[in-house]
């Protein structure tokens, strides 16, 4: 899914930039590059998990994921 969105955003960005819609094309290009960054991070992480090696990840994606951390201490006192 992420790959499909990346390809579509790249196509739309190129079309808009060729039609001189700079703001729309630039925004779509930034979105596409963000998805490329996420794809590369996921591929590297999966590769390292399969090999059993440690991967600390890209600092940008680690910073983004730190904003949305899950609470692993789901102990409810009811």
C-alpha cells in the first residue's frame, strides 16, 4: 500500500510540476519522498529482523515513531 501511494504521488507531482502548479506539485513531491523514507526504513528493519541483527533505524523515523509510542504497561486497576 505504501509503495502504491508513493508511485501515485510521484506521478501526480511530476504532472503538476510539468503544468507549472508549483505548490501542489511540491507538496505531492514532499509526500512521495516521505513515503520513500518510510519504505526504506521498513525494508531495512525487516531485513535486520530476519537476520537477527540489531537495527537502530533512521533518526527521522525514530523521532516520528517516538511521538506515537504505545503504552506497553496495560495493567488496568479495576
